[in-house]
């Protein structure tokens, strides 16, 4: 009788060993099977009914187990990268400066970076360079502003104030043309600050005029163009100059010939370059200016500055 009941079960559907049993490939504890059997209807506890009920229950357990362990329901831990602030490196070539207005003329020389620690006047600053931690005087290339140091020329203080507004305390990029320094040991550089080409802006806004000192002339045509626009618009130093003019008597030309240094000539118009620092008084500078003009040289020493009012070295006593 018992052999007949076992033959009605599917082969391998119920195998019990120890305290666990395998029902149609699903391993369950004997306690679970006892619970299954205990919940079966009492009136028909024959072997077929028990086996069928156990099989269906085991199948249900198997399906639930597969659902819980399904890979589609497993949540992998996802780590998101921490956002970092992008750093804006200084340009490694002047190609990066081309979008800056007027800067296309700057030669492709390696740039330097530093912080402006002092503004001397409209065209000279002092920069603490990042490269060696030293402070250097830097003279702007290709332009010149009215004096505001040993003498005060028309629009000199305004040019210095504008230069200070553009660069003081800021990080700047410096690019040379051909020369490294001038005769005074100042670095000769084009200067970029806050996305502005400072040399260019001072000329374009009427605070400086173009000054060509070969071989550093790459940007002269660019500066001349905006200088013409500033002059036509009467910007800055191109506005109406002071009306006061002091006329001094012209010295008598020496008999030794035009521009000679002999006789009563106050200066040699053919001699080395002069500036206001070479004269002790305004009268001496004015005499030299008047003399060279009278000899047809014009203001070759630029003693009149940028205001063209006929007054030489007005800052001297």
C-alpha cells in the first residue's frame, strides 16, 4: 500500500534528508512541510492530495524566491562624482588672447603673469611676477601718455588715474614684442588685464598717443587707427587744450649754422636726445624748444608734451 502511494508522486519531487526536504527541486524545511501538511484538508489526507498540495505550495515559494532574488530588483549603489570648480589657467600662448579687442597684433611670445603692485604713471607700472616672485617696472609698448612724475603735463594726472583703474591690484598677463627691456631696465610689454588690452584701451580712449620705438612696432598700425578715431572724437587729451600761451622771445640764430651748438644756441638740435630732466628751469627748456622750432626742427625733443600749447616742460620752476 505504501509502495503504491509513493509511485503516484512524480519521481524526485519529494526527498527528505535530515531536517530539510526537496519538493520538485525546491528545498524547504521539514517544519515548513509539516505546516503545509497540517493545513491540508483533513478529510482527504491521501498521498496524492498531500503531494499535489505540497507541490503547488513549493512552486509558489519558488516563484516568490526568484522574484525577491531577481537581478532586476537589485539596487546597485551609485556614487556620483563631486563637482569641482574649474580652474582657468593662464594662457600658454597668445592665441588665447585673440578674442581680446585689439590684441590680434600681439606677437606669439610666451606670456608672463603677475600682480600689479604700483602704478607709476599712465604708461608704467610695477608688477610682482609669479614666475620668480620679483617686482619689475613694466613700460607699455607702442604708446605714450602725458607725464605725471618729474613734471605734470596736460592730461597727465587723468592718464595715470585711468591706468590705475584698469590695472592696479589686478593679475595681468604680459607679452613682449622684440625687446626685453628699455635703456632704463624696464620690461617692455603689452599688458592684458580683466579681458582688456590695456595699451590699446589707453590709446583708444584718448589717454595716450601712439609712440613708435623700433623694433617693438607690431601693434603700431592698430594703435594708429584707434588714435585717429579718438582724435576725431576729441576724446581725452585730444580735447580742447588750455588756452593760456606764454610767448618768449626767440634767441638769435648763431652764425655757425643751423642747429649748431656754438654761439648763443641754448641747445644742440643735432645732438643727443633731450628731455625735461636735462633742464633746470622752464625758461631753459623753453629757450631750447623755441630755438629748435625756429631752426626748422620742430619739437624734435617733445618738450611741449602732448598738449601742443607751445609751452615746454611746464612742470619745471
